[in-house]
C-alpha cells in the first residue's frame, strides 16, 4: 500500500539576487512500513523537501498525497499527528529548560491523547519503549548522554502514533557505537509499529544497512531512485557513483565494492 | 547549591553586592523602628538643631530646617525601592511580551512592534521623562509612570534578540512539527530560556531606576517635598556646598550604596544563571 | 633515530575547589619525522585535549593540571615558557581545524590573513616575496584562480575552497608537525574526500609529520601510517594501520570496528555502548609506542 505520494513538487525561494530553485519537480512515493532514504549533500534540497512534507513550508507547485488524500497547505491536527520528525542534533531539539518528560508530554497535551490523569503514565511508557527508564522523566536533557537524548527525541516523535517519521540525519551527531544502537532501535520500532521512514542522510554506509529504497538528490533534483540493492549493485547516475566513491571504507570487501561501483561502466 | 556557593566563592564581589542590597532593603523595611527621629519623615521643623554637621545626636547631621538626615535617608530608601519595584513590575512584563511576539512571529507583527520600540529608544530616556513630567503633575505616581514608559522598550529589545536566536533552536522546530500553539511556543518553550537574562537585567535595573528617579527629583520633577527623596536631598544641599557638605554627601553615598549593591548582585546573578552578555 | 614528537605518560585533570576530574590517564605516543599518525576516539575520549596540550594551549589554563612529558624536537613542551610555546605555533607546528570557514576571520581578506601567517616565520618578508609564495602555495593546493582567492573574504568562498586555503596556510611555513583535528567533518563527503587526498599528497611531498585526530575509522584507514585508539583518556590499542584494521585485538577497537556500517550491507550488529571489557589493558601490534 502506498502511504505517501509526492507529485511534481517544487519549491522556489525569491531572494534579492533572483530565484533559488531549492526543489525542482520531484516525484516519488513511499509505501506503508517502508524506509526510503534521501541522500544528498548540502544544497541538494533534501531539508527543504522534508520541511514541505512536515507542513513547515508551502510548496510552490506540485502536491503531496498522504494516505490517499492531498495534504492542504494548512495542515489539520490529524495530518500533523501522522507525520513526525526526529532531528539531527538531540541537544538542540530538547528544550534545556524543560524536563524530558515535559517535552514528550507536550505531544499528548497538544493532540489531547488519553486522559489527562494518565498522561504521565503514557509518557513513562513512551520513554520505556525506546529504552529510557520511566522514572528518568523528571531529568533535564543536560544530564543525559547524546544517545539517551536521541532516544527521547524518538519517543517524542512516536508519542502521537504517527504513520510516517521524517528522520533528518538522526545519527550523524552520535558516536559510532551509539549510532549502531540507535539504528537498531529504529529498525525494531519500524518493524513493531509498521512505521514508514523518510531517512535523510549523507552517509551511504548507513543507508545501505537501513533503507529499502534510495532517492539521490542533487541541486534540488531527484537524479536517481531505486531499491537499495539496485543502487549498491548498479548505480546509474554519475553523481550517485561519485558519492559512493567518496565513502570512507574500513575493510577490503568494502574497498573492492567501492572501487567497482565508483567507476563509470 | 554547591554551584551557587562555588560561584559566590569565585566572585566575592557578588557577595558584597548581596550584603549591600540586604542592608538597603532592611534599612527601608525597618525605617519606622530604627530611624532615630521617625517623625522627621514629614513636614517637621526643629530650628534649634538646623543645619548641623554630624554629632552624636544626628549621625549624619541635620538639614536646613533641623530634620535628621539619617532618618530621612532611611525613609527615602522606602520610596526609592517602592518606585523601582513598581517600575520593574510593569516594564519587564510589557517589554517581554512585545519582544517575544516580535521575535518569534516575525513578519508584519515584528515590523510594527519593533518600529514602535525603535521610536521610544530613539528619544533619550531622561528627555522623554522630563517631557512627560512637564505635561503631567510632578507626583510619585507620575514619576513611576514616566520611568516605566521609558523603560519597557529596553526589555522589548533584549527579549526580541533572545527570541530571534531561540527561534532557530531545534526544540522550537520540534514544537512546531507537533502542532503546539503560538502561545505555548512563546511562553512555555522560548520564555524560560530568556528568563535568566531578564532576571539579571532586572537586578541591574533596580539600581538604574533609583538613579533615574533621583535625577528626576534632582530636577524637581519627581517626588515633592516634604516627602524625603535621595535625589531632591542632593539637589537641595548642592547649593550649600562645600560648607554644609553633609547635606549632599550622605544622600549621595546612600544612592551609591544602593546602585553599587544592585549592580554587583546583578553581575553575580549573570554568572550564576549562565547568561552571556 | 629520535622521534619528532614523543609523549610520555601524559596526564591531565581539570580541578577546582570542589572537584578533581581526571581526563587523561597517562598517554604515550610518538611520531617519527614525516610520519602520518592517527589518534582515533569517540567524543569525550580525550583526543582533542591531547592536541591542545601538544600545541601548548592547555598549559596556560589555570584549572588544567598536566603531568608527564611532551618532547618535540628534543624539548619538553610542558617545561617551556609561555613565549617559547607560542613561538612554535604557526612555525614548526601548525594546525587545521574541523570547520575551515569559521577558523578563518570573516573580516579580513585571505591575503591579509595569509601574509600574517608567512610573517610569523620571516617577519621582514617583502610584499613581492609574500605574493610569490602565496600564489605558489595556493597553486599547490590546486586552487585554479589564486589571485581572485587572495582578494576574497572567507565567506565569499565555498567550504571546500576555504579548506584548501587552510591547508595552504598550515603548510606555508614548512612545519615539521601538522595537527589536524577532524578536518573536513563540517564539509560534504565528496569535498572532504578530495581535500583529504590533497592533504595526503602534500604532506608526503613536504615530508611533514601529521597527527590526525578523528572519530572516523574509514578516513584514518586511508590516511594514516599508524593508528592509536584512545578510550576514556587511555590508549587501548596501537599499531600499523594495516595490521590494526586487519585484526583489531582490543575489545573496544573490535566493537568500534564492528559498529561501523559497511556499504557491503553487513547489517547492524548488537553491540554494547559501554562495557567493562573496554577498559582492558592496552594492546600493541609491535613497533614503537
């Protein structure tokens, strides 16, 4: 079942020095429970694209169809609830002056989920589902490790039962051992809850191990779209190949694969 | 708590500030009981002791009509602190509200609010107050009104710039994605992150309001006689310098102690609350 | 042959009235002339403070308590006077930081910042000599239009271009040791790869020794001759890049290596974030410390 369809989506910013075409005529779709990776470097338009999915930016043209219905520029509370975000930097995404529990509870209060009286219980369960003990809900973000903070960010995004999660470089600010655990958690949550992911990243090695399909963006355009298997067996676009060629590798098998894929066929 | 002690330990001047402020507040609160001549707070005349330097009876001397200067300073502190508190109970909330809305919402809200603020900020504060007092009657209430009107735009500026930078933080984005209301985002998310800077500025401003209020009374535009006021006491005595030095020096010192105390305390708070200047 | 840099049981603790926080627990490492050495660790492992000590910057901090020796060309940096340490920086020792754009001053042109760097070594260098040196250095880092770049401000150039300018400046005075603290992490991967290979080529040509500090194992594998792995202020494993990557011996290095996602799609292994085994005694792959 297709959950999300993006048709001819474009975004142009008018600046003093003329228009900037941040996203140009992008069409793609994501199925229920699918993880679609969006890969690109700075200026590729991947963040603008994500902001349009989240309803933070209005598209210049094109449409976003979610669950069979086109999303309006002014999102309903229901539509907002259905698409949530996990940000790159968990230190900035949690308000330093509020407890982690209060940050998660905001979701429940905003969308009036469950009884008021039971909401703290719900918050604790949401934290426990991502591996944070419930009684830590009174802690400030500053007293948590980077990995714990990102877990809280995930708990918050999941608290209103979204069907699609936009993950914007969710592990690139984390240490590699912490990254491994967060990626496993994300995989497990996706399996358990049938979530769909739009996984934005520049790290192709992460993409290889978490995504079902890959969309490669360059200067606002979608230059290649395919299954992860296809992209890492026969990349078609020259830009995709150059991205693969730039991945730092740690073992001989990877080196051989990289050298094979990076050359023009 | 340990952190507090540590910062106080590293910055002994803030401790001095705390002591000075405590002394001033205590002096004002206990004025009716500790002042040697409580009745000298009003229109009393005692020509036998008029215009005398410091003696065992009058530690800081007496004024031109024989009133005890120490007693009048203690009562003047009451007026000064009351005036500062009233000004700081009104100006910061008003300015904060304006600054938060302008800083977070942007667009035409920002344009309109901040142009109004700019108009106020473009007039030198004392000139604005003098103009207002020229139109209004010089009373305590009007003095407070004038100082409040010139004070809130500074808070609007401060909070506006803080809110502008907080708006870029991830937690604001997170609240927007969730769909939280503008009221929630401004007051519950952004405001708590601006509070340390606001509180620090309020502490520093206690001293500055005392100076401005004293300047107004010095010009005869503030609190009117016979109510004791530090500014008018300095003004009256200035004509008799250097002979009757006690008429100006002691009220002047009283202003200095209060302002100095609040400034040091404000600096200490800035370190404690981790506010960047 | 005596090494260019030899660190002996270096310890560091931050102290104040109430607390004493140890950060480095006796680090030893050495770098030979012209050798490329990597110091790999996660955040909080102590890798960046080590660089700051070598640069003689942390010695000036009142709250830092430093023990052990840092021998550079036969002189102990820890025992030097402040002025002597300052004289080393930008001449015999130079550095490249994470974000090239923010480590250049946005209010001066590249030319005026570059001239300042050159005159650190030769104070009376003439304008003409400066220009000649700068242009040849910028050409060396493959900047196509050196004259235009010299007149530009850092914010007018791309991140990759600024990174090349930084490399040219860092190598301008022919330093014996270059410290590179996560260079290019703030840049796009393809730009990062280009500048790293450029840097690789240049330091080989100039016979400059490099201490490369990073969390990225893949980058280290391509760049370094030898690798030291640091965990919580301790060196846990060291050896030649080839043997360390082919067969990591320490439990921490093994976990780190296993945690790196592979483009071959080896999956996401179940590894602990922390473990007591990570604190096991250090392992060597032979060779000098």
